[in-house]
C-alpha cells in the first residue's frame, strides 16, 4: 500500500487495484489523505489503524466505507472527542469515471463542506461572526464558523456559504438553548424539476428551515441536476454557558443504564395508578431529580416516535406546566433531551430482552401522541399512518417540573 497511500482529485488511479483492497485498506488510504490535507492547513494528526487522531484537540476522525461501486462511493465520517457530549456524523457521496476519482470527489466534498469549518471551531480561528440567542430569559453568545459551500452541477452562482448563513441565521438562533456547541448541515438539490432539501441541527431535521430551503431551491433555473451543501458550527462562549449536566462518555453510559431501568419500570405498569406512582420509583433510582422527571415525561414521546417510525415528526415540542402558560420549544434547546434519545437508541439497539421491549411499548402507550394516533385510526378507518406528517409532541407536567 506504500505506493498509493493517498488520494487526490487529480491523482492517477493507476496502481489502485480495488479488487485487491478491502474496506480497511481503503479507510487507511483515506486517513493518510486526510492527514496530508490537515497538515497543509497547519493541523497535526497521526493515523492509528483506520482512525485519524488530533492529539492537541483530543479529536478522533473515523472514516468508514458505507458503499463502494466502480463509479460511486458513499463515505461515513464520525468525529468524536472526550471533550464533547455528542459526536458529529457526516455521509459524503462521490461519483467519478472510476472508483479512485469517486473516492477523491467524496473526500473533497467532506473536507470542504464539513472538515474545514470543524477545524476552525476546535482551534477557535477564523470565526465568521459572534451572535446572540435567547432562551428562557437568558442570553447566549456564539462564535460562528462556516464550512465552504460545495456546489455541483448547474447550481446558482453562489460562491460563499455566508449566503445561506444569512438566510437561515434567525431561524437557527431561535432553536438554540444552552448547548456547548452545535452543528448545522444544509443541503439543497434539484434534479429534473424535483427538489430535495434538508436542514439539520445536530442531525435532527428542522422541517421549518427545510421548507424555507425548498422554496428557494424550487426557483433554481436548473434543467438537469444541481446541488449545494455546507456546514455551520456554533460554539457558545464560556461566560454565557449556564451550569448543568454534561453527558460525556461515562455520563452517557450511566444515562443508558438509567433509561434501561426506566423502561423496565414501565414494563410493570398495568394501570394508570401504576403510571402515576412511577415518578416516585424513578426518583429512587435516578440521583438527579430533574433527570428523573425528564425520563418520566420525555420517554413516552420518544418511544412512540420509534414505535411509529414511518411517521414524520416535528422537532418542535410543547411543554404544558400545569398552571403555567405552555412553552413552545425545539428538541435542540433542551440540554438533556438528545442525550436521553441517544441512550434510548443504544438500549433498544438489537435488543431481544422481552421485559425491555414490553417496557418500550407500554412507555409509548402513555404518550399523548399515541392517543392522537389511536383516535385518528379509530375515527377514520381508511386513514394511513403515513398520512400523518410533522407530528408535534406535547408534554403535560406538574408545577415543579424544571426546564434546562
């Protein structure tokens, strides 16, 4: 592998015999290529097997071959750090005259749209601007870092990602809470009149921002194919971060254990009285009383979203705190919401534990969304589950519920 340990968009593919290279070999080549790329930008990294390590920033970059054909490839990149309470995942596709060029194009798309902005954030260099958001009466300041705009085909002649940041800025800021950092992926494409767009915050799709993108993309004067893709990275300034739990790897493992226990407690619920008593049982096994309440109120809605995964759910939430006015929020704004979702997915992944699976179904039964779906199907026998789109989760809590 020494003679062809890197790729570039202009590389001569002679010598790359893809029939003799397995996925691990290709992932090593990708790591070597990215190491050279990052070195040219002033970032030192070393390869260990098929991972790239940035020791100064405690960052791991892990490429995976998701799909590989003669003229197309799909690469999956996972970026994680012990300093983060989340990982960043990006899928990058490439096409070319041969496999080498397809790989090179996928790499170029990833480095330009995503990696450059991420490196700028972790090194705190070349921020685009500082901006302010507000959540529950508190102001939060953010440094904004932009990846490059990757343009393919007959896309409009927009040279910089700043255009999309300015278009989406206010919508994004309205969806921020007390996160340490967040990442936003923006993708828009038009193919022979059909439009596909997505805007995701921390990998959760925002339907409102996606609609905004679709309205713009529909007006592209594209006859065949065109696409735009870019990333924004927002890092909150330390002096505006409010105290709260951080779900680093050890804390996330503990949270997974607590979610596991919670589902098993749900499995014991056979009536409304059992469900009402469950909050007290959760407080006995979860040391954080706020987290115990969140598991009690949030898990049913999270479970119903997974039980009916063919339904499109909104990222918007409504929390009705007893005698107080209802609050309209998004999942991204709640500090514990997404860590709980990640823990739930980890607990359920491939599980054959019947008690756990029973708890999952019973938990979903106690969500307000489950009732809504059931009533719709009863009232309209011809209705289909897929007729429901952008369902909005609603939580009904007691006065002592605390939002963080």
